[in-house]
């Protein structure tokens, strides 16, 4: 975190995605969506400047915790510094290949071989992940923690039937994950998606063949 003085108040702002948790980012994303929904291409140059000013005020207010009025009294150079500092939010994140993550005192691991054993539990997970992915494609970003909760197991935890109560509990817990971790797991999910669909089809075909032999 980096400290800034605005209107004689000290505020701490994140410097990297590691310092922004999913819950904070989700709220920020909702604010940005609100701006995009209210965009008016018919505005003149002066009106556009005013709208940009309002947008920047809301963004600074969100990240600093200051009210819109307090932001309006801030020194212009200080505000410019804050906006420049937050520019990393516009940068494309470079995902890393990870095998797991830690939250609190618990270690979670990503699956190394998904569906290879043709377990019914993994098949159900594949179906759920595909459903969640469809929801994510429709812009429902809030579904990401649940995807992670379905996909990741605690270290040493055996595979088995998905328990909704555990998934629900972990989904809430994973809202506190850093966005760096969420992006990294999301990168894993994009690589996994095609394999999931392919593996689901294979599993269904094998089940049909088994039933035909009985």
C-alpha cells in the first residue's frame, strides 16, 4: 500500500493486484458498469469534460474512502497523483501458472488431472463449472469465487461428492482472495474449459457404453 495525503487526511491505496481483494474489485466493477450504462455519445465537449470529472471523483472517492465533496476540495496535483497511481487497474494482468494458493491458514490446490479417473464426483464438478462459466460469460463476475470453490480442494482433502454447504462457505471466504490469485485461477480455468467439455463428453460416452453392455 502507498500513502497519500488528501485534504490533510492520510489514505492508503493499493499498488498491485495483490493488494486488491475480489470483494473490493467487484464493487469497483459495478461502479464502472454504471458509468458505461449511462454513457451519452450526444454530449458536447464541455458536458463530456464534466462527466469525466464526475467519473474520476466517484473513482477517487471509492478508493480513498473520502466523500465526493471532500474529493472536490482536494488539490488538483494530489488528485492527479492518485489517478496516475491507480492506473495499474487499467493494465492487463499477466497471469502466472500456479498449482494452488493459501488463504488464512488453509492451503488449496488446483487439480492436476481433471476427470482422468472418470469419477462421478469430477463429472458433476465439470457440469457445475461449465454452468458457472456460462454465467461468467454473461457478465456475472460474482460467480468466480464459487467456481474456485468447486474447482479447488484443501491440501490432503479427498475427492468426493460436492457438498453445497461447503462450496457456499468457501465461496464467501474466497471473496477475500487477492485479485492476483483470482486472475491466476481464472487463467487456469480458461485452459481447463475445453478439456472439461471434452472430458464430460468422454465420460457420458463411456457411461452409455457401460449401460449398453449390461
